[in-house]
């Protein structure tokens, strides 16, 4: 039989591990009729609850369940990469344990792969249940990425994606430390079918993604797949130099023709503060890219495994 690897990154998801397993196995008959067996790889991203223990209990009654535990919390991107690296399937699917990625979509997704697609990706057409401010900034982020990046990143895209082994190997080959998987999927290409569905709220527990974490994650995406911010900093520098040159000429001419003494120190202070702010902003942009480069050249491992079952 062929093999489908279900990769499930987990961080403090002890309440959702077993309900996810039960919901996923509702598709067991469908895949067996297709000659496809299932393996479920839970990647425990340094959870502080009993996530690993619950997975081990499932393992005792079903040997198709596997566990990969990190030595600490390395983040969801590292968990996704580890899951792809350690899975053995002919097809691989990434899913969240909180059931916001409905397992009921898997049969339809698999049917698209049978029609020749290399991957089937999902996107939400609504953000029902999300705070309005988070939804607003999410939409602004995707609009910005479409303008400044050549990599396709769909609005509302989820990590929920079914793909062939060939595409998974292409993603694994990108061993960068600063990972933004949504962008990596777009960068590697391959023929992709997009499926839309209504947003599904978490089954249990609270989201681990605060507004601040999402903001930092968006910065990772921008710096990983666009150099436009660097261009903005360079253009801003040139424009302000030209403006300063014009103002110097204006002051000299005004003094020579009208004999008007230079005055208005309050406005001068405001201008200096404004230009200083622009300089610090541009320096911050350079600092972000320099920090990413610094982390890459250190060549630290993306994750460390504490336990593998």
C-alpha cells in the first residue's frame, strides 16, 4: 500500500490530540479503498503540558501514531520542517491539532492530487471568530506581500496542505534557519490547487498566536521574501539628500537677495527630529536583514530532538 503521512505540529495541545486523531480516522475507510495507509506524526514543539503523554497513549493502541519531541520550543516553522524530514509517506499533509484544519476535506484534496496536481493548498474565505483588529492586519499583510514580493502568497492561506513527496523533498532542501513556510511553498512552485473553506474555530483551548507573535512572524515573511524595504530605505535617503540640497540653495538665495536672516529654530528642531526618525527607521530595516544574515551564517540546527517514537 501507498502511505500518507499526516504531520501535526503541537504546542500545549493535550486537549486536542485525541479528538484530532478520532476525527482524522473518519477518513480511514476512504484511503484504504484507495490503497493508501496512514501514519500520524505528532511533532511536540516543547510543550509544557501532557501533549507527549497523550500521544504515547494513542501509540499503545495504534502503531500508526508516531511522536517527535523537541528539547524545547523551537516554533511551528521548525516543527513543520521536522515533520517533513521524518515522515516516510508518498504523500504528506500538514494539519493543526486544534481542528481548524478540517480532516473532512482530505478526500476531496486527495482527489485533486489524483488529477495531476502536485499539491492542494487551503485558504480561508472568512475570518469568523477572529478579533477584527487581527483580521484587518492580516489582510493588510497579504496585500503588502503581493506588491513587494515575487513569491505567491495567497490571502487567507493556511499551512493545511497536501503534497507529493517530490514537493516535500523540494521544501526540505531549503534548509534556511529563518523559515516562512507559506513563502517557501510559493517559491518552490509546483502545480497547486487552491481550496477555499469557511473559517473553523478552535475545538478546545486557546490560540498560541498573540498579536505580537503574528506581527513578528509577518516581519519574518517580509524580510525572507522581499528586498523592497531595503530599496525603500535607499530611495528615502536619496530623496532627503535632494531635499536638503534644494533647501540649502533656497536659504542662500534668500539671504543674498532679501538679506533675511535665518530664523525659526523651532521648525528646524522639528525637521531634525523627523529626519532622525527616518534615519533610525532605515537603520532598523538594515538591522533586520543583518540579524537574519547573522542567524543564517551561524548554521545552528533548526531543531533538536529529545525523543522519537
